[in-house]
């Protein structure tokens, strides 16, 4: 089947070089992509070539989530990026951000569409959207990453499409596009169950705004999942035991509420643990679905899963594509404004599972900065879920730098999630349930359950001295 089924849009097919000419110095550019999939690849390469040939070319780039090296890395190394909005995880871009050579504003995933709609980030001059195709009416068929594509299609002045032939045509129908209007006319989001469909499989798009279409065949450069190490497996085991005990005690229902899981090896290990458990009839309401979600479906554990992106690793990609039709009824891809909507997260009482860099004795979590100064990746959607979840879980190894430093500390160097929003902390040492505890009770359980044994004496001494200095004070000095 022809991927571009609208004749007027098919007539705009051109070269990447010609399409890239629409992007000028000083413009604000929006791009598709989320968790290193579904991002444009041909146009960024052309922009880099222009800059490397001596052209003064600098842009502001806005994405919904992190994208691959073919855009963030290529543009960073060529000096094209001047300002960047949205989650990122590229080492070369990160180095420039921490050197203050690229201005970076870390933003909640759920806030990016709102900020675009209200003009807080300025107007979007050009949006570059990688898509799987275009239907007869000119509507866009997204890839496995929906992100802010619907918002960019609606609010950008001009649109360049990259139609990627490597994306299976069978992705058509997996999406549920429901775009919220700008406040104060925002609609209620009528999702009562994770598998509710409330929108359209397609992204509406004004054909007149599409100035160029480029045919591409580049693969996404996302990474294979690492095999779980001993710490990851221990964390997964602790979480599973905790969830079973919560069901047994009546604090959680069976079947469990939907799961949200952050990105990375620990998150994937926890979900893989669910696949091997005796828990049944599970659901997923998250922002990013990884290999483990597909494994849970294959194991008959998950009835439905939805998110804004499905990040299948290269190792699992071929097998997934071969059976993609079998997953259509169970996997739904939504805009990130819906996947990360506080309204829905709270209504569904989602179990949020995210990762921390460090946790302090009050329960504050740092998930973005090293030493309080240098950004790692960004906040992403962790706070969207943590603040609004039915249960918030943060995991980290108890130590870093080969055991040289503790990840349970007196005070975090940067606060992303306050003590008011964190409930369960888990390391390979064990689980600290902070619900209903005072400041010093939280500190005690974090030390005894989560800190590495070699750092516990120092942490205990810190608390002893803090209590002596602040008699009757409610917090920890």
C-alpha cells in the first residue's frame, strides 16, 4: 500500500536538502520523537551539514521526550542547538548543557504541550515529524512514538514530514489521538479504564501547512536492554514481595491498579519480575512501554497497556514487528498530554515506579542532577506520576561509584520529588515504607532498610547529632 495516500501531500515529496532549506537561523523547531524512537533523521543531518560548511545556523529545539543521536547528537556536535526544551539523554548535548553552551530548560512531560499551546516557548516556526504514513484525508499516521506530534501539527506554522518506510504499516490503528483544547476550553478526559479509547487513530493536519515531505528508511538508534544485574533483580524481588503483601493486607486490590514504569534497566527488571510472578490480570498506564511490557502481554499477564511511546529494543524489534497485529488490541499509543495527565493518573490510582539518583533521610528524591549542579537527563514524566499516583515507588542502588558513595544521604543535592510525594523507597538492601511516618521515623527506616550497611553508622550518627541540635524540631537539620 502507498504510505502517502493523499495526492496533494504526495506531490510535496522532495529531497532532504530542499526540505531543510525551510529552517533558518534563529527559528524555533519542534520535532517528533520520544525515548529515542520516532524522531526525524534526514533533516537534522542536512542542518548539521550546513553548519559544518560555515553557515551561521542556530535553532531552539523542542521535543516531547528524548530523541536519538541522529538529531540531538548530530545537531549538538555541529553547533546548531542554541536552546533545548524537553527531556534529553545525549552525552554530547549533556556536555554542552553543563558547560552552559546550550541553554536547557528541564520540563515536566505533561507541561510541554500546555506550554506550546499557550505560547510560553514562543511560536513554533517549523515542525519536523517522522510518520509512518498519511491517509487519504491528509491525516498523519504516527510511528510508535506519539509524544507531542498532535500539538506540533496543530500549532506549528510549517510542517515537514519524514515518512519512514522502516516503520511497519501495521502501526496504523494503534493510536488514540485525543487533543486537549487550550484552556479555559479544555475538555474532561473520559478515561475510566486503561484500555478506553477516546479519540482517533489519526493526527489531524492542515495540508496547507505541510511544505515538504521526505521519504526515509533510517532505523531508530535506541539501545538494547541490559541484562538485569544482581542489584536490579534484588530490587525487583523486594517490589514484588511488597505488592503481594499489600494485596494480602487489603491496602491494594486484586487485580492491582495499573502500573507506570520509568525507563531503564531497573524498571524493566521489575516488570520482567511481574511476568514470572503469580499476579494476574495486570494493566499498564504509563508514558513509555519497553520490552518488558510486550513480555508481560506474551506471558498472558497484561490485558492492556498504553503509553505515549513503545520503545522496542533492536534485539526484540524483528520479533515484535512480525506479530504486531496480535498486539493491536492490547497496546494503545496516546499523546503525552493524555498519557501523563494528572487527572487520569489520579483517577486510575496508578502504581508509579521510577528511579532515583539519590534519596535523603527525609524522603526527598533527586532524579536529575549529579552533585546538585550537572544535569544527567531530566525530570521526564516521573513527577507527573509521583505526585498524582495511588502509590509512588522510587528505586536506586544503595551505593554508586563502585560502592564509594551512598545513594541514601542526609540531604539530596537537588530536589525533584519532595518528601510529601514519595512513599516507598527500595534499594537492593530492602524497602522503606514511608507512609504515615514522621521525619525521624522516615530517617530511621531509610537507614535500616535501604542504606548500605557500611554507611549506616555514619547516617545514624548524623541523625543523633541532628536530634541533639534541634530538640523538638519537626524536620531534620
